[in-house]
C-alpha cells in the first residue's frame, strides 16, 4: 500500500471506536442496571448452563505509564490477603444465586498482576472454586503474570493448582521505548519466566505486544517481534496503544510528541504481522496470532472463535462470572460491572448483602442480533446476513442502511460482498472495528445524544 493510499484510508477511517469485546459495549453501561437486576439474571440461569469465571486483582508491583487499567500498588501483605478474602466472599454470594456445581469451561485471573495475591490466598481461593464448581475436561485455567516480578515458588504453585496457561506482558524490548513507558523488562526476564512455568507443567503461553508506543519505529517493533517469536509462545496479542490520558492520568507522563502517527502505527502493525507470519504464526481476528496447532488457531479455522472481555477465546460459554473490583460479568440477559475502586468495593461487601455491582446494561433482542453479527465480523472477518446463527435475524433487508454504509468500504478494497455475505479483506483487517461499527446502533445513539456538545472521547483510536 502506498503512503498516499494509507493516509487517505486513515483520514476516512480514523476516529475513536470500541474494541468490541462485548455488545453492547461498556459505553452503554449505566446505573440503570444494579445489583438486584444482576441477581435476578443469575437466579434464572438454566441449571445445566456452563459458566466461565474471571477474577480481577487490581494490584501491581509497579505501574506502567501506558496502562489503561484500574490498578494500584499494594505494598502491604495484609491488604492483599484481605482482597483475596473479598474475592471468596463475592464468589460465595454469586454461587448462592446460581447454585453449586456448575461446570466451568474457562477460569482466568487478570489485573493488574494477579500473582500479587499471596500464595496462601490463591490456594484458599482455588480450593473454594473447586468446592463450588466443577471443571470441565480440558478446561482452561489461565493466569496473567509480570516477568519482572515472579514471586518465589509461584510457577510451581500454578502447576500444583492446575493452571495450564499464562499470559505475559512484554509490550516492547527497546530500551528507549521502555524508559518512556516506565517499564524496564529484559528479554532474559521474559525467557526465565516462560522456562519456569513450563518446567512447572504450565504449557500454554500467551505474550502481549504493543505498537504505537513512544519512540517505536517499524524496525524496532519488528526486532521485538522476532526476539519474542524465538521463545515460541503459543499465542500473541498485538495491541495498538490506546492513548486515553483523559481516563488514565498516568498516561499524561507519556511523551505525546514521541507517539507515532496513525500511518506510522499501521506500518508498525504491518511489520509485526509480517514477522510473526514468517515465524509460522497464524493471524487471528484483529490482533491475535497463534501457532497452527494451538486451540485458538483451530477455532479460527473452524469458525468457532469467540470474543469477550479477555479478547479472542475458544470459550463458548454464554455466562462469564466476573469477581473483584471493576470486574465485568456477562449473562444472556445483559452485562454488569462491579464497583471499580478497591476501597468502595470492600465497603459494599461489608455494608450490604447484595453483589457489588455499579452499573450495567440489559440486552434487547436487537442487541443480541447485532452482537452476533459484530462478533462474527471480529472473529471470522466475515458474516452472512442470512445466517440462522444470528438470533432474530431479519435478513439483509433489515440492514439496508448498514449495507449502504458499506459501499465506501467496498470501493476502498476493505471488504468484498457476495450476496448476503460480507468478507473483510487482508487490506481491511486493520479496519475491522470500523466494519463492525457499521452495525453498532448503540454507538450511533450515543453520538446523537451528544450532538452539538464536545464530550470526552469514550473510545480509543481506531488505528
């Protein structure tokens, strides 16, 4: 693609867009949905419906400037132990509503850095999980880790507790980039962490990389990708840096003048893609890669890939029970998010017998229809508007406005159309969120509601 054509595409398809890890997206969450709504949703789940579990630990040993997550540094061991107790209490309340012994397909600890939970706390929590739930055969148990801060004995602990996947943040290996981001992490630290967990029997390894950071170049991101590929992680997630200083104050420390432009970001993305595919990785969806024999790659080829708040996944469960400060839950009836700050989350559990829900959104029939379309676009780079996998599908005639909006995408070579089937081209892969957004009526409603105003941007940059 020539520089002129890239600039033209950027000017036409730039702006801020959701990442579409859910639909409706978090921008539609409001306090109109509260604890009683969520409790009713959980009480009415069919008894044989499997679930997945997510535990959010909002603590880190150090804060990275680029991070958009709600995290803090918790130095005191007592505070970390107390938070583990809160997770068990919230889970107990959830299970009182859902019933015990539901089958779990996926369990994930995220953050923050969940390995900041003391070993004894994690053992207690996992003991409670296995008391309340039953793991399916071949269930995935995943833990996020920081290679710079691996507590002594923790890899062996994860193996003992049955974890079979870890996810490591690397982001970039260039020292100048690391200095600007406040995250110093050597290749040797990452390699050592992977070797330790693999020796403990944790076989699945994910690594996160980021492009669009200050001082990154096409050559430097390519070199980081090559070095990380030499460690043969099973999967990689390659995210574009989301500069949202209005939401995350620590990002104000990022030197904005050193951030690459949108065309430069696209060039960096393309370089990482070229390196990883040359190393034998399969491109998946918008921003993931996997070795061909990995379950994620197999799901992508079979058309059974899914997308949720943890990104691309093989998890097909319609219920995700999120526990912890700011954790998000998903049910067939809607989405809900917990109180985000640890202090308020703790007070809620202490002062009330309800779930610590702050906000959410109930799903309509139209949401479910459009959510299915958006998920298939994000996962398969294609959707058939006549397909019966779309609940309440009105057929192509019900999307006349959207189909008209796609004409410019087709002219620009970003999609192709064959009858009712829409397919995103390789040229269009970086613009996947733009294609999905065509079917997002919630975003259009938010835009209409703020017409004539100058609201704070709700989303990260599209490119």
